[in-house]
């Protein structure tokens, strides 16, 4: 369920830098009636040619600028409003837009991946969410802008946008709040709901007060103190590592849907997500950190979004690293195992990643990028790496920053060229395939000499390959500079070498060898040709099984008929326990794993077929047990086996990895 929580807000196209823009806006929303009315004064200093847009769902009642009416914005209803403004020689122009409309209906049944789809402005009694990407307010396309937003809501509701709370009143007539964002921002996301607000104050690294708030639905108000305390700890942590927190407040806001977004000065998390006890210790820190990476320094989406990988490395991964070396290694192995599940065409260079849209994009944009920063820290050392981060924050705050600026900063602090490193990991898709081709030893006067030949796939990467040599006097660790497709190294050893292990601690982003990549559920979830076989003639079982297969693969499943033979593609097998047992026996496949046998109401596990394809087997006690899997199971793609008691996981695990080990001749 940790995967419920995503990242910073939905990515926007890369802004330009020509205009200086400020919005002064008043928005009135009735969440129950789902109505919105707004008036906005848009001021543009030193204007150039620009485009003013507003979403198709809204009607415009007034549209003027300095010289009078703006003119028609669309030919017919249902089209977006677009005004193309030619180049102006004036020092300043202003636009006045009045608009109103009806927001879409809030749907609390959506899962997290559905909320990551096309951004839609929604409203209902339980809450309103107006994402910037929905174009719910008139805006200058592709531009950063400062803003002042006044929110007006009926009694019982409270709302906010990112920024400093400048004014607030809550009376019998309704709620009013004014928020100001004094730095150029990527956009405006608005949230409202029947919130109870709790506050604390944090004094930052320079002893400036930072106002902390929770905007929680009444049913989770008792969680407020724990979340506010956790936010204080994360702010102190990242100020010490990077530099001063850039804002005067931070809020944790609850959502009626399972969202997980981070915006400047706040994070927006689902009610059910906030209830999970581990969220405060994991995902909350990820969202707080986005106030430095992503919402404090903006990635240049034209050259790729680096902020998700750096945030994953400094939050999600760092927490595992602090827990233990083994936990950190398991996370790195998980990244490589996820990557091994991708098929040709599902991968992309990091320069092409902008935002998470599905599991394949997360594997690249989050995991591969996080591994890049892990390898960079290995190469530079922790001290130089941290200096690079601090230098980046000191010089690029509130600026649009491409990958190349990160490279320059790390080059400045380290005094070395990093062009080969960044070029190979950013501009190429895929990963190197590394193997030990030969290992032989001979006795010499001072001990032993090991001759080791490594190979890698084409085109060659420049790599520091970790190897561990098992000797009669204990293990010896080495890093070998592999720069060619085949390269031989000679190592001097005191003890007689017995075997060589290739990257046993998983410190390189690379393609795992078959024995290193035990089957996991993600194999069937991301493969575009995965098939589904439902072992039942009962209508309710078949309908639920098809729905589960669709949620696992996020597409209409390819259903096989009962008499069809499995192809070489991965497959999902779903059925009642007795039917599953008969099918496995008929296929000469092993039965249910001992680790989950007879546990709970449903068991799920993976099997590697002799041809290499992965089977995912879902065995349930009855229709209720199958229905209970619909929401939780898609979040466990990194597991090899699970047992559920209704919706609750009671057992889980990953089949063990077999490290590449070559006996020395």
C-alpha cells in the first residue's frame, strides 16, 4: 500500500521565462451544488506573445484587457477558451476575466491510478479538488506566475491553495481565506472539504516561524498531532541535509479519494492513506521533501524530471538505509527486479520521463533515477554528494532546472568531469548486461594472482563494477573499471581465490541475470501480452476475476477460453482453491507454496515456467475472498507470494535471489 502515495503534483509542460505574471483571483465554490464562480485580474509585466486559456467546462461572462474586450474565445460550447495575445510593446497589460461553471461529481470509488489519469476538477459534500491541470481558472499557458487567491466557501467548509495564509475568517455566513504565493509557481491546485484545522509552529534552521496545519476530515482529526510532530522532524532533517525550508507554512490535507500529491507548502493525501500507521514514517517524508525537489526547484520537463528520482533516493530509500544495510539492498534489488519485468518498448531514457502515468514510467522515472543518485554518491563519496545538493539548493531555488544543471553542480564541487556518467544513464534506455566470462588463478611468490574477464552488452558503459572474491582468508571486495564490451583484470590476492561474486550488494543499475530475478507479480502486471485464465463456470467468479485481472494490468484483460492452451506469454490464473489445485496437477506444476498454504481466505503466488514465462496464481476460498482482493492486490507487484485474510495481508515474501557466482579455475 505504500505505492498508494505518489509524488509531487501532476507534471505540467515546461514553462518559459519571458513574462512576469501575477494572478489576483477570488473563487466562490458551493461543494454540494458543485458550482464555481470566479473573477481574476491577471497582470503581465514586460509582455510578449502569449496564450490565455480556460477549461471547456466553464462559461465566461466578462473578458477584458487594457484596450477593452478580449473577443471571442471559442466557436461553440464544449471547447476550451483560448485567447491568443500578440506581442505587446507595453510595460504592462492586465486581463479581467469572470467565469462560472459546474464542477464534475466527486467519485470516491476511484483508485489512486485513476486519479493520476486526466486531471478533472471535482466537487461533492466530502470534498473538492481542482487540480491545476484541469484549467479551472484563466491562466497564461506555459508560464510561471505569482498569485493571490481568495477562497469563499459555505459554512462548514474550509479550503486552501499552496502559499502563505494571509487572511482567514470563519463565521456563520461562511469561510473566507486569502493565500499568497510570492515566488513564481507552476500552477494553482485548490482543495476544500469539511475540515477540522489543527496548528503547531516550527522554528526553522534560522529560527524563523513556520506555521504547520492539518486540514483533516472529522473522522481522522485525532491523527493531527502525530502528523504535525512528524512534519517537524522531516523539516529539521532536510534543512540539515539541504538548506533552509523556503516557505512560511506546511499543511497536511486529507482527501476523500486515495490521492497522494505534493504541492508547495502542502501535501494532499487520502483519508484511508493517512490512517495507515506507516505513512508518517515513509510517504509523508517523501512529500515534505518535494518542497525542496520539484516544488522548490522546478525540473525542466523538456529534458526530463529529475525531482522524483532524487526525492525517492533521499526519502524512501534513505529510510530503508537507516533501517539496515539489508533493507537498503532489498530496495535496490526491488528496483532492478521491477526493471527486469519491463518488455522492449516499455522502457525510455530518463530524459523522456516527465511524470508517473503507469507502473512502467514509475520504474524508470523514480527507481532508475534514484539508482542514478545512489551510484553518483558511490562515485563522489557522501561528503561531495551532499555539498552538491546544498549548492544546487543555494543557487537554483525557484528556478527551472534541467538535468544538465545538476551535472554542472556536482562537477563543480567534485572537480571532475561527469559527462560520461550522466550521458549514459540519462540519454540511453535500457541497462548494461554484465557477466563474468572467465575466472582463473595461479600461485605467485606473494600469494595468488586472479585473472578475471568481464563482459557487458553493447554499447559499452563506463562502469565501476563491484566484485567480491571468496578466498581461503575471507572475502575481498574490489571495484573494476569496466569500459569495454570485454575486459580482463588481474588481481593480487593473499589467499587462494575460490569463487567470484558479481555485484552481490546490487550497487549497479543493470539487467539481472535470470537466476538473479525471481518471479514477482509485476512480471504479469506490466507485460503487454499477459493472458488471463479463469478456472470457473460461475458467473460471479468470472466477473470478479475479470475485474481483478483488469486492475492488475490496467487494461482490458486478454481472456483465454477454458480449452485454450497457454502461450509463451506470462499469465494470470484465477480460481477457487479446488479448481486451482486440479489445474496445477494437470499442468505438472508445483502446488501451493508451503509459506502460504492453508493461510487466510486467498493465496497468491508466482511460478517460473520452464520456458521462462511467469505465472501468477490467485487461489480463493469463495467469491467474497476474490472481491476483497480487487483494491489491495495491485499494490503488491513487488511480491512473489502473499496470503490474504479478506483484504488484509497476513503473509508475503519474495523468492530468494541467486547472486552471480563463478567458481575460480
